[in-house]
């Protein structure tokens, strides 16, 4: 598979977002622990290795963030015996029923964004689902957990509505 500059940049941005997300999450958890007085508000005593733990945690988060986009974002095929033009309205209806709004529509391609603000924030605004026309069905691309659910649902919907 050939990667373009855009693909590499998307991967890098997702990695940086995930690193920031993990960092903010640990800060919130540690702040809550300080607020409930479970730990002292001193980094030197908060962690076993004191201040050295900060760079160790940062390295761990960087490693996780570097690999997350590779496993967190996927592309799946959803089989359908009906053509793209006939299935477009069914796909749009299915996505709207699952709280996604059409963002962009081109010949052979549709992109959707999630409607919920909380869902978008929890997905770090990486909530775009791209559906493209493919031989014998459609290809769904986006966040793994969403793609698996949407691809199987679309496949079921497109087969049911075709009378099979």
C-alpha cells in the first residue's frame, strides 16, 4: 500500500492528539486523587520514581500514541448486490438513524460526522466515517469501533432492502 503525504500527516496528527488526550487524562486523574486527598500534591511523593516518573510516563504515552492510529482506524467492506446510486439514500438514512450527518457527497463517496458533541470530543474529533463505492458493495473507513458496527449494519440494511 502506497501512503501519500496526506495519509502520513493524518497519522501524525492522530498520534499527537492521542498523546495529548492521554496526558490530559492522567492530569485529571491525578488532580482528582489530590482533591480527595488520596495522594499528596507533590510529584516527588506522588510517584514511586518521583520526577523521573514524568518522562517515563511521557515515553510510554508516546509509544502508545505512535501505534494507536494503526490499530484504531480501519477500513471494512460491506457487501451489497445493489449499485451505488440505488444504495446512497439507504446509506444516508441508516447513518442519520445512527446520529451521523452527511458532511460531503461526491460521486462514489460520502462522508459523515457524528451529531453528538460529547461523542465527538471523546473521539478527539476523529469521528469522520467515509463510505466509498466498491465493486460488490461499499467500503467504510474510520474509527475501528464505529466502522465495525456501521459496516455490519449497512450490509444488513442493504441486503434487507434489496429483498434478499
